[in-house]
């Protein structure tokens, strides 16, 4: 597989780090900024819920925090975090709800905004002395009011891996906490002192009981739920007969080829991961890589899912 174009890895905004250190410049940029409003969980969207709604700076609520996101050309963008605007409650949507509908500009801003907001909300105090911290450098860091220690947003690396056998089948697992019929790829956080490749081998062995023989990098994307960076890999195994769920996190695993996976979706027996996820992108890339034997186009996952949704509504 080639490096994937992952849905949350798109952005066209220049974060303009040099401007963060200039409070006068930031104040001037705020006056002509387009502003994303975020309540800590949801974004203000247009009335149709299909895209973010940008406010002018003077339309932002009175009480809240403003953070500089960057420039698109000469247009500055800021995040404003405060409670929902009265009367607009129905217009607020989560990133999971609207992420698949946003263009490169909006998805880059939304992912940056949510990750930054999550960090600010959860790190109000200094880890060195316990005193309160305040946003600084346009919101890109927090600074301690007592010992002046600067704190930077953290990102937790996690691997996610598409497991294949020698026959180009893929292995998917079902977690207990997921909806019925939801199957996905395997994933886990990188532990201290562990490489990405070591983490892939460990997680696949722990969750599926099989041994990785070959690992290929596929891409990465931020996953601000709350602060992860997903590093995607494809791994080949030689002992598919040993595959078994760990019984704790993963309660069922199944092998799929390209015909069986579409048949299961059409039958309503398989739910794939959401469209903004790395897992979905990896599965779709694998599915589309090999054409049918007769040369005809394969039905897309989205077309089958849409047809199922219409049929369910009719019933």
C-alpha cells in the first residue's frame, strides 16, 4: 500500500509560529479574524449542520478564551472556547458528526481546535509547583504564574494496524464496548521505551494471538479524542490459524476477503468504523487495491451503507 491520505490529516493553515510571540500582532489579527466557536465538546456549525460556522471576532461571546490557530493566506483564524451561544443549541455538532463533511481548511482547523481545547481544559495547574497556569503565546502553551515553567500540549502516540495473511485476507476484531456487528483494526498506545514497530508486534500478539513478520508504514493522523496521534501500519502474519481474541478487550475476531466483507456489509452483519477514522481508511484502501476478476468495479462501502440506511428508514 502507498502512504494513505487520511481524513483528519488534511490541513492548509500556516500555524505562523513567529506571530505567537507578538501580542500586538495577535491583537491586530483578532480584529479581522474568522473565529471557530467550541463549547468544549461541540462546534458551532451552519444551520444545515454540514460545515463549521465562522464568527467575526466582535460576534464572539463576552466570556471565554481565544487561541490563535494560524493563517490561510492573509486570513487569520482563532478558536474561541466558551459555553454555547443562547438560542443556537441545535447548531452545535461534535467533530465525529461533521468531520467527514469538512474540507481541508475546516478539518485542519477543527482538529487543531479540539486538541488544543482539550489540553487547556485538563491542565489548569503547573505540574512542577501546583500553581495555576495561564495561556501564553497565542494559546500554544500554558505558563505557570509562580515558577514561570512553560507547559506544552502533549500528544499520546498510538499505533493502529491492518493485519493481513499470506492470502491477502484481513483480520478484524470486535470490542465488547462497541455496537453489535462493529469490527475494526487493532490499536494500542505506545509504551515507554517502545518503538512503533515493537508496539505493533506486541499489540497484535496481545489482542489477536498472532505473530507479525513484516510491518509497513501507511501514514498518520491526529485523533483529538482527547490527544492521540494515530500511526498507521500494515502487518503480515504467517500463522492465521492461531488467531484468537484476548477475551478481555477483544471478544471476537474474523477473517475477511474482499468478497466476504462486502457481502457481510450488504447483509447488515458488519458495521465498519466511522469515515473519519484511520481504520476505515486502511480497510477501504485494501478493499480497492485489487479489482474484481472480471474487471468490473467493486461496489463502494459508502454506497452499500447508504442503501442499507434507506432500506432501514423505509421499514
